[in-house]
C-alpha cells in the first residue's frame, strides 16, 4: 500500500456489547460505507498485511472501552478494504475527548473538517505493514 487511506465516521461507535443488534449492524454499515467512499473506485482489496489507526473523538465522558470499539470497525473493513481482517498486524487506538479549546496540531483535511463540524466521530487510517523489526513508540 503506497498511500494511507483515511476516512471519518460520524457518531458514537457501537460495540458487540451494544444491546440493540440493529444499532450494531447500522454502525458496521456506516463504517463500511465511509470506507468505500474513501477507497479508490475499482481498486482491488488489499491482500497483504496492514496497520490501522483508530481514534474516537468524543464529546464529554465516554464509558466505551477502546478494545470493544476496534472489532466492529475492523469487521466493517474486511471484504471492503482488505480481504480479511487477519491481515491487520498492528492496531493503534485511542479515545480523545473534544474538550473546550481542544485542537490537533496539523490535522489533515478530513480530520480538520470533522473537528470543525462538531460532534463525536471516529477517524480511521489504514497504512502499509508495520516495521516488525522496530518497537512502536
């Protein structure tokens, strides 16, 4: 993968612990749709290992566990961006509160637009494989 793929999903993530099955499936479909919109038309699915960055930007406190946020997002990208989520060899994930005065240093265009629009959202970036010989920082 030569360039990172980045997309934004507005709203609050749903997890496998979400009581409503419809709410969970709607979230997965929302992630899948956002991923497809960011994916180049007619591009083949990725068939080699990738790294994924997931950041949940939220307003106020959240009780969502970061590990529970990850799985539905990876599931949504399986068969959409990559052939199987087993190809994901690194996941970095974070929850960031959108407190008054919060700003991101040098946000890209999509992130800047999402921050300006207000409300909770998830940013997802898919990149090439990690350097397995280096420890993450």
